[in-house]
């Protein structure tokens, strides 16, 4: 069966959805399930690996965050897992105060962290996940194992302890259902396991040993990686050393590796002084045009400038990770500070992350509808 990727073919749109269930996963994480009404079922169809952006008001502030979809596709409902982050406003609120019956604004599914495999028969896919990075990877495992009787999925899952393992029952169920085709390897950094290689931090030495003895890269058709920047980059570097082509590696970050960088809730104020040199930023969104003058001295991003004149410009993480603010540069030029979401072919076709893009020409025109 061909892989589907819906996230790049439709505009991101928020809808009000009702919370149907809030289920504890661990002491610091919950699974939140939203009811999807019949008239929105098509809008919320998704591919394994995609995510939802959630939006609400907390203490008078507009707060939005992105979370991976954690269940196999099913009409009528859609679920995400939310792990409480230290100091996380949204994640703490969701774990402590979100209840069934509440309503949140939920963006239609987005994201390109999906499989490139057109056929699954006889294929072997390996997932490497850390902590809440399991949320998109478990949906990929479901897809691989359920859509082919000959495909195999290996999962290397690292956590601090057994009490921190999200979806432990679901993973055990997959192991029981597909004992010959699903291999599950738990690595616990703060808990002793029978096999020394599965105990302690998953560092370069351990990962190299695993790739040499347990999961030879030459026998793998696709790799899916999700976790913090350091782990994902380590995996990519080692796989490249083992001769794995980048086209066989799919990855997503749940942090950019820059703790303390807050997600903005609105555009930062920028004032244009009389006679000050500016850049003309024009954009198209939902078929209508917007325009704003941006002072060169402010060095603001395309996203920040657009938000100053239109509050519904799409974004979620504002850190170059999720890709929600993606747009195509139609005229002018920009430079991107970070990019953890766009593929090389997208960049070649002129797409940028507007949250990371700064104008380098006197006029820039970007199209969010492209």
C-alpha cells in the first residue's frame, strides 16, 4: 500500500473540537482524545507520523503547542499524547486541568514525518525513540505491522525508568500480536536491566554496538527517528558512517536543543520610525493578501511581521521544528536560521519556514497557500 502524506497538500485550519477522554499514561503524561464530528472527518484524516497543533487561552494568553498523533487512523476520534515539560505552560495545564467536555482549537493534521516506502511487503523498518518521541513512532509501527503480513518493525525505545515508558501496554500488545515481526528493545538510563547494553544512557558507544550486532543497517529499509536533537543527530551521523543514505532516514525533533527558548504567543511589537529603512513584506493567506513594512534594524522574521497585521497566520512551535508556518517565496529572497522540518526538495522549490526566515531583499512576497 502506498504511503500517504496529507500534511503538504492542504492548508492548516483550526476547528473547535471537544475532548472525549483524558487518559493517564505515566505520572507526567496523558493521552487526550478529541471527538471528530461527521462533517470534519475528512479534514482530520491523517498519515502515521503526523501531528496536531492545539490552541487555547491560559491565564489570558493565547497558547499553542504541537503534539504527535498517537493512535492508528480511525474515523470519529483523534488522539495525542502530552508529556508535562518542566515549566511547560500548556503541557502542565493539559496534565492537570484538561477534562472531558472541554473544547480546544485543534488544527487539521500536519507534518511530513511519514514513511517514504511505497510498498511494505518484505520491508524492515527501525524506529528509534526517546521519551515522548514514541508518539509518532508507535503509529508508524501499527501501520507497518498491520498493512503487510511480511513487514517487520524494530523499536529501540529509551527512557529514564520503566515508570516513564509511555504506551507500555500498547507496545506489549503489539509484541503479543506480532511476536515474529515486532522487536522491542527498551533502554533505561536510570534503571539496571539484564543486558548491560540496554542499561544507562544511549550514547555513541552503545548505539554503535547495537548497529553492529543487534540491528545491522544493511538489513534495514527505512529508519524513523524521534527524540531530542542530540539523540537524533547522533543516530543520523552514525547511520551515515554505516553507509545509510539520507533518503532512507526520516526524523522529527520534539525539541530544537535550545532549552529556554519560549514559543511566542503573539508577534513581538515592532515600530517603524519615520525615515527608517524598511523591507516590504507581502503575503497571501486563504486567498487574501496582506502587507507590512518591516524595519531593517528589527531583523524580524517573516512570521512575526505577518502576525502584526494578521493574527491567523499559521504557526505552532516557532522553532523551525513543526513546519506549520511553511510558505513559498514567490518574490525576493530570505535566509533561514534553522530548519528541522523541510525536505531538501521543498527548499529547492522555494519553500521556507517563515518563523525562521529573515528578508534579504527590499521586497519579499510569500504564499502560505502554495
